[in-house]
């Protein structure tokens, strides 16, 4: 008579392996959830940083071109929305035969406009976006999206002060926190107003 093989696992071994597997899977799941939450937060912060860079880039050019302090009238230079500030200037041109700049015809304007954000984030609620609207002397206006997912319909405050290093004045633009930010600390930009050649 031949003896049967007794290969296999005992009940104790199966229970022990299931308990160890549960501990390992719990640790992996917790790490994955933390990673995904941090990833979402990091992406949002990167978007905010990118928006601030784009905003400062446009503001630098508009301030360098502006003929004076920005208007804080709520009517944008064109189209719908609520303008938080509008700057205007005259384009200056030169030719190869006459390098002296001369003012061109018409006035250019750029309005920084708040409009509803068409993309509603998870959790609902109304969000807003900041758009730069460039209005040439003739022709259609051109919109450039600067910031998205702002939590307030009036996200921008503008102040102009005198400063020794800015003869024409210093413009400060302050944005409150984004919709997902914790706390109320805002974002600020400051730059010099410089008139065009005249």
C-alpha cells in the first residue's frame, strides 16, 4: 500500500497569510490615497502659479504701454463681464528711414475682466475667471484667459501709489485666495506705470 501525499496548506497557515495580506494591502491603499490627494493639490497649485506668471507677463506689458493710471470703471472695453481695470495707450511706430517713433492712429485698450468660469469644479458652486481683453482701435477684441477657478466675483483689487522708484506711480493688484485654498491669504502683483514716449 502506498502512502498519500499530504501537500497543501493548513487552516492556520491560510489565516496567517490572509492577515498579513490585509495589513500589506491596507498600507498600500493608504499610501495611494495620500499620493492622489497630494497630486491633485500639487496640480492646482501649479495651475495657480502658472496663472500668476501669465498675469504678471501681461501686466508688465500693459503697464509699460499705459498712458496713465488704469481706470477702475466696471465697463470693459468690449463685450460682457465686469472689468476690474482698463488701461489705454497709443501705439508708437518707426520706419527704417525715420527711426524717431511717432504716435499711431487710434487708442489701444486692455481690460481685465471677470466672467463666470464655465468649468464647475467637483462640489458645485459658482467659480469665476479673469480674462484680459485687448481692444484694438479697429476690429474685434481678443480675449486671453489668465486665471481660473476664482472663488469671488470681485477677485481683484487695484491701488495706485506714488513711489520714488516709479515716477508715474506704482500699481498693486491683489487677488484673494483661490476656491480650494485654505485660509484667506491672497496673491499680489506690483509694478511701475511708465508712460510711452511723447
